[in-house]
C-alpha cells in the first residue's frame, strides 16, 4: 500500500486549550466529541494492519506561519524515525511572506513536497497570482509534489467542506498548468468532483495534467465513482489517499473493488500515487 494523504498533529497541540484550537479551521474540523489525531507510529501501525507499505504524511494547514514551522519540524522528526515507511511534506501558508523561506528550510530537514494547502483555512487567494503562485512555482522548480484541498459545490454539508469548488479551480488551473508545466499537483478529495465534468473535452484535457486523490471518498460518493473517473480521465491520474486518521484504508475497499484488476488487486493505484510523489 502507498497512502498519499495522512495528517499528523503533535501531541502537545491536541488537547483543548492548546494554541492549535485558536485556529478556526482546526477547531471546526476537530470539534467532534472524540477528535482523531495521529503520530507517525500510528500511521505505520495502520499500514502494518493492511499488510505493510508506505505513507505520505503532513501536518495541518494552520494559518499561523510559526505554528506551521513547529509542526513541520515535528513531521520531519517523525519521518526520520520511520525513513522507510514515511515520506513527509511541508505545509506553508502561501499568504505569508515567510512561505518561500520555510519551503527552503523544510527541504533542509528532509521534507520533499508541499501540502495539504487549504485556501479556506489559511486565507490565501485561490488564484494564480501572489503567494499561491510563488509557492507552487517553487515546488515546480524543486521538482516537488504538491496537494491542494478541494470541495464539492453541492451535496451534504459537513465540517471543513470549504469553497475550493470546481468552478474556482477551473479559473486557477488553466494559467497554472500553462506556466508551471513541471508541477505535479494533486487535487485532494477528487478535486471536489472536477473530473466528473470531464465529459467536456476541455475539462478532460486539463484533468490529464493533474492527479486526484481518494481522501474522504466514502463520505462523499457512491461506490461507482472511481470507475467513472478512471474512464473519463484515465486511472493513472487517481492517487490513493485515506485522510487518515479520519478514515482507515479498509473503508475504501468497496470503492476500489469497483475497478477490478486482472489478477485480483491491481497495482495501478499505488503506481499512480508513486508517480505523483516521486515523478
């Protein structure tokens, strides 16, 4: 297994009253009676329950640059404890003047990508200008993968849904893909359903230059959605991501089995995730 979407939160930020809870997006998303948090060891243990493998891990999209740096340091330490099992990404706030220097610092401590960025939680403009452009162009120059939180424009409401919907993404992605041609960008949560518009030829062309992950899929879509997306844009553009600890890998089984492989489990999903992470 290669899980491309796992969140880590340091133990000292989990308790009510910590500085993390002053971040409105964090408080909204973790305001349930029993919020779920994970360490690197928790991710490795979950992988082992599924037969082994590796995971891509990153912190939380806090808005405060100082808090992001603190969490990036801890994520790097967790990756160093499990170097054969975890790959770490940095999280920065593109709206901050410190974003570029933080990316360079994180490169020095062993992190190898960017994300998950969140325009709603971090307050940056979802446009190909300013801070977001600078951050993603830096990733392109570094050869790093990046991941961006996306949301569905319709359907049920839930904590953390956000407004990064396909119509807004469409306006962002055209100029992004034209300028940052080497960027390996993954749109989380199936890009808020963007690939389902790929019956339009121009949307299909755009989607074939991106990756889309399965994070939180069982909460949002029927079991046939991956078969439809694979048919529309190619299964090589779909990455496996659980959003652990929100969901465990076993929750995805029926969705994955909707696209049977020639010999039972088809390795295409791991291969697509690896191409996004490693190029």
